[in-house]
């Protein structure tokens, strides 16, 4: 897992530019071990982000959720 210190809204906006499917799914199994945790250095707000791939390895999208 990688921690990125950046504004989470800006990070998600940039992801949406590059990926067609970016969804907030709070109960996603993929977020139990996220690929990234984006932390806003000013507010401390955290967002977990994971890339989702299908069983055959094809990219399916990005899921995220805010953490407390």
C-alpha cells in the first residue's frame, strides 16, 4: 500500500481523466487492502483507492471510499 499526500478530491479528479470507471463503493472487498491511501496534508482526510481487475487480468475500474 502506498500513501500519497495530496488533496483527495484533486487525486480522484485526475483518476477520472484517465479511467472511465471510478466509483465510490464503501463495502468493496477491494478496499480491505487498498492500493493507495490518499491523505490530505491540511485536513487529514483519507481516501482508500484500489484498482479492480477481472480474473483474466483485464482492467475493470477504480473503487474508492473515505476513511474515518
